[in-house]
C-alpha cells in the first residue's frame, strides 16, 4: 500500500449479494456513499468491465457540487469491484483506484476497501473520515430488514 492510500475493513451483517447491490444500484449508492451533509447524484452508471459512471456530491448547506467519474476495471458480481475515480475539478489531478472485496462469512460479509493514488491535496484523514461516515450509512441500509406490508 502506498503513502497516498487508505484501507478500510468492516464485517457487515448482510449477504455479499446485498452489500454488492448497494454498490451497484444507482439509487442505493446515492443514498449511502455521500458523507454526512452531502447529497449524492448519479448521472450515469454502467457496472461492467470498461463501463463508466459519473456522479457528484452536493454540499447540502452551500449547494456546491463536486463531480467525478470513472471506469470499472474489474467486476466480479458479489465478490469484487475495481474502478477509477477522476475529479472534474482541475485542481484535483490524478486518477484514484478503488478496489472493493466482498467475502462471504458466517455472519454476512467481510468488506475490504483499498483506495489508492489519492491526490496529494486531499488529506488522507479526510478520506478516512468520509469513508467511515459512508460505511455507517451503508451498514444501516443493508443490515436493516423491513418486510413488505
């Protein structure tokens, strides 16, 4: 792991299939991926090797938007997602590489995240904090089982 990367790990009480869906269904992703205080907007999402996505996080307080997109490099349903992130802001240069592993466990899913090549102007602790907030929201989404009426 390089110096400009973050690594996170969680064990989640939901199946890999359900957790994977939360990463690959636009409405689900928009609901949990933005950190607290932000809204997620998915413009395009084609989850397949070579497929692309475009989304943004909008600051709810100020209304400012940070748009980014990328390409899916590897997709193994319910097991692995590897994709790039590239910001539209010209001050945030470079391409981030995200790798997400979904491993079945006796209690649900072992989720591992590696985010590499983070631009130098983004403090790593800000990335950790953002991911931690996002993962709290992800867990609330996938660990909750509400039966249909």
